[in-house]
């Protein structure tokens, strides 16, 4: 087989930070990349990336963008799938496959898929809005506590409402939704797994997410995770079964709940590079971005071996600051051994806006966590 990578036109839908990091990996191979995003100041608006300004929810815009590309991929799921289906029919190689993106865009369809494929996930029902949720509580079909999720459009916990008691019913969302059992979570884990055209798969080591209960945000993402070998291989097997069930090409980030009783349940998936794989840039032999490229271009998958334990932290805008971003304490952080900085090029900071991330490498995961705590205390994004 021969392939001319620098003559291969790759279109990426979405110009956020994941798109930027995917471009950086693609540039190592000198692929000819093009990005579309509605925001002319998005993370991909650097001189080295060919950016088209356009709304990726619009059929004609996506269709026009994709027509002359050899390959198309995504860094976000909220896009016009019908345009991708039309392009696929015309011979553009679209990965992940549009039918997979369509299914994953809707958390209701995702849950039905897991049920049909007998992949373990929390119990659920699908409802139309607030009134039907209240009716189902009255008739005993739903019991408090439960979790309400908007079927479409949610991200980073937006579109998720936990009902622990009667007072929480006030905050119910009025939209088509999934009502799930509230899971008794011991740990939140994630596995990124890749699958290429030949159906070969390879998973990255399991990552553990530690949440800040006050801010309801991921505080640390650490790898290796503090779980038994048995749970680790169970999590990897579930993620691999999941990507095989989707019969898809590319990488799939599988978010999992390890329950207090030792079960592993699929929470949700994303068929693209994911926040839970940022650390792979420095910590693994192959990054999630390179792996995605290998998978979609029909190449052999790379080794996912962990070179060093790592902790990833998001760099968020400080509360109470809005305006042109300044990074306080950055130089002290740069003097920490194993500290690697990634900034997303967002000019303005806002409270809790994701401005970048840092990966901290150390042979000892506990030391990496200590250093990550130091960075969290020192590094402030202010205006
Ligand atoms: P998003 O797509 O916005 O990230 P998720 O479905 O991942 O939404 O939910 C966000 C968070 O809400 C999860 O990381 C978890 O902490 C909590 N959560 C979601 N579903 C459940 C559930 N069924 N039981 C308990 N907690 C849940």
C-alpha cells in the first residue's frame, strides 16, 4: 500500500481546542488540513491552519466545505449530519461515520442503543418534557432520586439536572429528555479506544476523573487510575465492545461509572478526540490525536503504552474576571519539573472558561497530583 499524506486533503469540522490539537498532530505528517468554524477567533485561527468561517449546523455550508476534501472528520458532534451523509454518498471519506454521529447526538438514542446491544448502562426512560416527568412521578413510573438529561445539545454538565429531593423538581428542564436512575458512583473513569478500517482496535489506559464537588467540574484527570487490574481490564473490554457495537472508524471516548458495588456502566460516549485524552500527547507513545488520524486514514494503529504517569488539569478563567486574559503565576509553574502547558488561544477570559490545560508528568502519580495542586493554586487566569 502507498499513500501520499501531504497530498491528502483533510477537513475538520470544528475549530476549538480539540481541532487545534488534531491539526498539530496532522501537521507532523504534513497533511493538508482545513477547518470550518463559525468563530473567526476560534482556537484554530492561527496562521498555520486554513480556517473557513461558517456555521457547521447549516447544510449548504458543511456540504460546500466538504466537497473537495478526501477525508472529513469532526471535533464536535453538534453539526449538520445530513450534509455529511450527502458527502459520504458522493465518495468523501467521512469518519466517524455520519450514522454514528447522528445516533450519538441524541442521548435518548444512545441509551436505547446500549440497551439493544446489551452494553451495561443505567436504567432509563425517555420523556417529552417537564409535565410528563411530573406525571410519571405521580403514577410511580419514576422515583426520586433520578437524573434528567436533555436528549440533545448538552455539554460539560449543562443539560444535566440531578433530582435528589422534591425541591429539585423546580429545576426540571422542559425538553425531550432521558430520565436515568441516579448511579451510586464510586469513581468516574474514561477509556479512549480506536478502531481502524480493518476493525482492529486499541485502547488507551483507563483514566480516572476526580471532581471538585463544589464547582461540579473535573479537578484532576489521572492516569494510571487507582483501580484494580480486574476493573481496568473490564473497563477496557467494555469500551472495546462499545466501539465494535458502533461499527465505527476513528476514536471513541467512553465515559464510565464504576459503581459502589463494583459494576461498570457506560455513561456516554464521544466519537472524536476528547478532554479525557489530553494527557496522551505527552504521556503515551501515540497521542489520541495521532491515533484518530491513523484510524480514519486507514493506517495501522499506534502503541497506546503509557510512558509516564500523568495528571491533567483544566486551566479555567478565575471567577470575577472578564476581559483580555492574563496568566498570573505562569513562570513559577513552568519551573515545575514535568509541567507541560497548552493554551487554546482564547483572547478573553470569563469565569470558569476553559482557557487551556496542563499535563504534569512524574514517575510517581502521587507526586504528579501534588504538583498539579501547586499549579492549580499558583496559575490564575485574570483580566
Ligand atoms: P455531559 O454530556 O454534559 O458531560 P454527562 O452525561 O457526562 O453530561 O453528565 C455530567 C455528570 O453528571 C457526570 O460526569 C456525572 O458526574 C453526573 N451524572 C450523569 N449521569 C448520572 C447518573 N445517571 N447518576 C449519577 N450521576 C450522573
